[in-house]
């Protein structure tokens, strides 16, 4: 006989869970008790949004569901920020929510929410376990749903009284992963399309990749001399210094690359949904009938033909699809080899940072310093803001799993994601990029990094404004500044008050030494980079945007 709380923890252990994030609540004390001496590491967070984002980041970096536990009502609604990210980004995650007792349901009891109604839009499945004997069934299904097809978040709610019931239940076993392979006829058809093509291109995106899959797709691109683009915030899927790399198909795309995508005659989308950001607001491919011959590879049939009608639809996970590509014989010299080389040259020019700009601190040389001094396996995290452009355009990603950033453009993600990444890979450098706006959304999780001894480095780009919105505002309503300026704390003092290391950079040349000191401190650190608000994009100042020049 075991309690519901014990059965939950046993089911997690059976599924290989090593860590969870949480904010505690009285609604799930029995689970907290079962976690005591369970061997599962519990990261206690300061706000459920950050806790859920940590779980998302674990799911993103491992492919296995990240686990988060929160209390009912306010805990769950706070956590919904992380749920939405995991949903839009196709990340496996399971959110456990303490729920009011079964005998009180539907009375709007203290903090009661009907989660099936509230979260169905953000989750692949929302379930409530009202019988402790069914815990193995629900948890197994949660893992299967979160990881299969297009991965996503699952919410399981746990009535408080169910968790203390003593019951007999089946011993927990690990879930079975569902794989989806391409058919041999589909691979042969792809081979025929490639034979006919003159301007083919690969675009990689989505999830369900692995180190091996990245190696497989690289080998395929090399054999066929194909140019490869990476979808928005999925740049870690292809080595940016590889001669076949064509660039980031994301926000502010290289215009030359956008032209190539539009003019391609064969587009092979692997894992990407080609949603609003990578498609330049749905302008790169015609809807529903793209001009390009479209091969769309995606692990969920519902996405195939949803927006773009593909000429060849392949329902397969990227891992399984790229493995099957070895069956295609290597062509003699493909006619497009020169075009691939030209596209890579264009990428190299596009990703070379400008060395001038307004103000005494220049982000271009700072990015250059980072490129020269940060190891290839360093993990970059960020949330949303114009500061992120510097990373996305000028950091040359070299390896798989070196990025944890939301395609949903959610501010406040970078810091909790960095905490999670460092916990997972303590031997790797983890660098969080944040704006002053973005950082303050989950800045309290800096204490979580301090508490667990996770020396992340935060590059906090402080321009004193909600820069992205100011940029749009100046373009649409020139000179009418409304709700986009900020008053900030002293971020160096903030870092120190939390027990971390703080640095202030007011001149470009101070960045390198500040970074080295942050590294050497062995503590979580914040490097506040004081950026002139005029330096709003790598190409244009705020004044130029205001005047429409
Ligand atoms: C959670 C959330 N709230 C609001 C927005 C809208 N938004 C996008 S970027 C941005 C400003 C970001 O400011 P900051 O982090 O200071 O970076 P900057 O653009 O100044 O570089 C805002 C408010 C968002 N994307 N996410």
C-alpha cells in the first residue's frame, strides 16, 4: 500500500526523472514528502513562471519531458507562461498542479480552477487523477503524449485528498517512446525530386533532433552540396562555419537569403512549421500552394498540409528522417554547388558585426570578443527584445544543443533557462543574454542560481527602454513615447545583494576583462552593459527609425 504522493514520485523515477523544478504549495505536501530522500533533485524556484521555464529548458535540451510542480490557482496561472512557451516551441514538459480535494470540486473552493477549461489551449493534454490507483496509467500517458508526434506540455492535476489515499497500484514502468519513420517510397520520391531540382534548399527547425541527427543531416547536405538554413531560434541545428550553411531563417532575415528561399525550386523543410517568424510573416512561401516544390517532414500529420500544401508530405521525426537519407546515392557534381558556396559567403558577410555605432559601448565588438573567447559548446539563452538580435545574427553557433531560447518570443525566459541549462551541463559555459526589460521579468531566479551554485553569466544589455516596442512605436507614432521607458535598479548592486558577482561595462573595451572576472568569480554573475538607446538595431538608430530614413 502506498500513498498517491509516493506513487507519483515512483512513476517519475521509473521514467528516469532526475530533477524537477517547483514552487511548493500545501496542495501537494504528500508529493513533497515522497520527494524527500527520493534521489530526485528538487530546484526550488521563486516564481512558478520561472519554474515552468526551467522545466521547458530541460525538455528542450534533453528531449525528455522537463518536470515542474506547482500549487493550484495562482501557482498554476503563474506557470502558464512556461506552458505557452513549451506549447508553441514543441517542447516535452509535464506540469503537475496540486488541486483542491475531490469532495470540494465545483464549489470554487480556495484557489480552485478547472484546468481542463483553463489550459487546453496551451497543453497537449490536461488530465486530473482522481483515483490514486490510476497514477501509473496517467503518468505513463503523460510521458507518451508529451514526447510523441509534435512534442508539447501536459498538465496533470492532483487532488489533495487523492495524494494521501493509501492504495495498491501497479509498479511503475518507463513509457515507450513512439518513433515515426519515413517510408522507402517517400525517400525514393525525394531522390527523384532532387534529380530534377536546380535550386534546392534545406531548412531545419522544430524539435526531436539529436547530436546524431545533426551529424546525419550534415552528411546529407555535404553529399548533395545543399544549402542549409536554420529556422528562427533553432540555429544550433547546423554548424554556422560549415560551407553549406546559408543562414538564419528568422526575424530580420538576410534579404539575400529570403530571396533564395523564395526562388528555390525545391524546399525541404525538416521539423519546421515555417510559422510566422521564420516565414517573414508568411511571405516566403505562398499559402496554401507554395511556388517551390515543397517536401515537408514533420512528426505530426496534423501539421502537414495545415498551412502549406506539400508536394511530398513525410510524417517522421527529424531524427528518423535524416537517418534514412543515407539510402540516397550521392549525385555526381550537383549543378547548384556554386550557389551553395555563394549563399555561405553571403551568410559570412551578413554575420560580421558592425564595428561602429552610437555611444561609448558597441555591441558589434562585444559580439566579436564573445566569438573569439567563448567555447563552441557554450549554451546561449535569451528571452525577447532587440538585444537578442546581436546573438541571433552575429553568434556563429557551431554545435547542437547550444541554444535555449523561445520561438514564442517570451520575455523573461533567458534567466530561468540558463539556470536549468547550467544545472544540466555544469561543465559547460552558460551565457544568458537579457535586456533590462526581459531580465526583470524573472530576475528573481538569479537567487536560484546562487542557491544551487550555478555560475551562469548574464550579459544584461541595459538601454533603459522596452527597446523593441520603442522601435515599433517610433516607426508607427514618431516622437510619441508612450509606456516604453524604464527606471532600473543598480544591476551590479542587485547581483551582489543576491550573493553573485556584478560588473558594469560603460566602454566597449571593458567588456572582455569584465567577462573574464565574471568567469573567474565562480559565481552567478551579471555583466551590465550600458547601451545607448539609439543603438536599437545593428543597422539603424532610433532617430533614423523615427525620421523614417
Ligand atoms: C512576456 C512578454 N511581454 C511583453 C512582450 C512584448 N515585448 C517584446 S520585446 C519587448 C521589450 C524588450 O525590452 P528589453 O528586454 O529591455 O530589450 P530591448 O528590446 O530594449 O533590447 C516587449 C515589451 C513579450 N514579447 N513578452
